[in-house]
C-alpha cells in the first residue's frame, strides 16, 4: 500500500459559486414536467390497483418525504378514475358454437 495521500484543498468562494441566467430559469418554469411523479411507476400502479377495488374496507397507505408529491399523485389518480369503471356490471359467458373453446361475453347494462 502506498502511504501517499492527495490532500484536498477547499474551494474559494469564486470557485464554488455558480449562477443561472434568468432566461434559462423562465424557460424551465414554462416547460414544467410531463410526468406527475418522476421515477415511481410501481407506486403509481399500486395506487391505481388499490383505487380500482370496488369493495369497502380496503385502505391505501401512501408514504414519502415532505414535498415529494405524494398528495398530488393521489389527487391525480383519484381524478383520473373513470366513473364508468366504478359501475358494477352483470357479465355472462355463453357458449360460442362457432368456437367452442372461446365463450362469448355478454355485458348487461
């Protein structure tokens, strides 16, 4: 092993400071974000699945750091629910004489 170490020198204020021009900041604010929650596809799928359960007595637990967007994600998922998906429907499978291995589905309103 080598006994030599590289000594780290602290940066001066001028070396450590940086700035953004106002045009870049304005452009970024206009662009916004195309995704509601970045990097959380599994959490969003779980939330959608939990909200799609048409029975009472189920709870959804959402956790995350303050400011991580969990409230906005839940709010968006609830608003995105299609009310027609929440309606219970009667479904009947009937024999398909043309293709006996593939029954036909009847959805009754």
